[in-house]
C-alpha cells in the first residue's frame, strides 16, 4: 500500500524502492544525430544510432538517451544488430544512469519459463505463444471486439513497476503488427484543474490475475520468486499505486491507470471508480493526437518510459511476428506534490 507522507510532499512510494524527483537535464550529446519527431506530442526516431555503439559510449550519452526517452515517451532506433544480452546491458545502464533505486534491477516476467533460452530477464514476444496462452485475440472474441482493449503500461501490477522497456522485433508480417504509444503527460494536461486535484489524492489497484490462467494454458508455473526487486514476488500479481504519478527524470506528472491492469480506483464507490476509469481510458484511446503509431521494419528497436506512456499492439495479421523485450524496474510510483504537468513546466 502506498503511504501518504504529505509532510515530505510525497504521496505513495516505498522506502525500499525510494522515490526521488531528479529532473535530469539533457546535455546535448545526441544532437549530432539526425532526429525526427514522429508526432508533436510523443515519439522520436534517431538515424544512425546503434545500441552496440551506445554500449561503448560515455555515460553522458546514455543518460541523455534516458532523458530523451522520458521526455519524448518513446524513441525508435532502426535496423539494430543487437543481441538480447546487449539489450539487457544497455537497459541496466539506462535505468542506473537515470537514478533508479539500488534495489531495482531487470524484471523477470511472471510468465517467463524457468531456464528459458534467452535468460530470465528477456520476454519473448511472439504471436505463436500469444495464441497458445489465450492472449489478446479480440477479432474472434465474443467478449469484446475493441482493439483498444490492449492499451497498457507494462507490469503495473508489480509494487515496483517498470521505468523503461526495450523491444526489438525481428520477425514480422509483410504488413500489420504496428504498435501505438500514447503520452501520459498529455492526458494529465487534458484534465481540468478540479479533476486533477481530485485524482491527485487517489490510488488505484492494478491486477494481473489473468496471467494465472495464461500460465495454466502455457503449462508453466508462475514465477513466484523475486522478480527484479525485493518487493516484487508471489502469486498475488496486484499492487496499489497513485492515480497521478511524477516521472522523476522529467519531474512532470502523468496519469497512471491503464486499461490492461487497473481494476479499481480506491476510496470511492465502485460506480464512481467505473465512471472515472472509463473516462481516463477513453482519454488515452480516443485522442489520436496524443499518440504515435510505429510501423516496424525488421530489427527495429523501441525504448519507452512506462511511467508516462501507454502502448498497444495491433493484432491484425495472420503470419508470425516475434521479438525480444527487456524491462527495467524504477522506483515505487509516487506523486511529488511540488511537481507540475508538462505544459506548466515548459510554459505556453
Ligand atoms: O508486440 C508489441 O508490439 C508490443 C508488446 C508489448 O506490449 C510489450 O513489448 O511490452
Ligand atoms: Fe507491453
């Protein structure tokens, strides 16, 4: 349970994975590369940046990359010749140089098989596995036919969720399988001031119990040991987080509830929670000007900040699609009451 420690101006957080707002400045080291912002609000693509070169680069460059990912929400690097081990190495440098708590490492997903080929800290994203596990196949579902049900922030059901994530797609259909991201900073800024004030005192419960069924379908037990932080373990797969959180790297506020995992806003009636969550989810899914849609080419890689964005895969293809994902853990989510939205921080 997040504790309300209003005397320190912090709402939520946890002493082990201690939250701290750092507002890390960008030093300019990536300016040498051609960059294209793929949408005004979110997303940037760099030309000519290779992860293998970043592994050899100064800390300043890797820190600048972290700051850019946190500011732009998601960064795209094309055509990467990089192994899952090298992805893990960069992920660890990125999270550490941006100031993650010492107790936070790389996540072990509860569905990752013990002794899996690429190691515990790499999730294999694969259409084949997805079909076997009974994952999102909304086109055929009699429950819902909304592709937008897949919007989520990674592993928000953990007490210490992800700060950054990295995905490389190496196998893809001729067309289809795009991924979309949306900005949590922008959605916070679209709330009226009275609505922002009401939500800033509330927490929400995030829950991924559906992974227990998926694990059964896949025939593997869930990973109950430590999953990258001493606070992430067991089969409960549920956590309580502030509805509005501060990103420690930018210092900007973001809405932190998501369609995939958030079940309940606490401290209000179930009816009120349903209405509030539906409204917040609609802000994410129905504002295409707060989103970016990425069309993958073979071996493209995306790095995003899970504290301040959501993403949504597109299941519109029949062929195989597969890639590798690595997720680092940040701080226990918190709201720094002295922080502001991005618009207020940046000025008009
Ligand atoms: O398959 C995709 O495009 C995204 C999968 C996903 O949600 C993730 O890697 O976190
Ligand atoms: Fe995801």
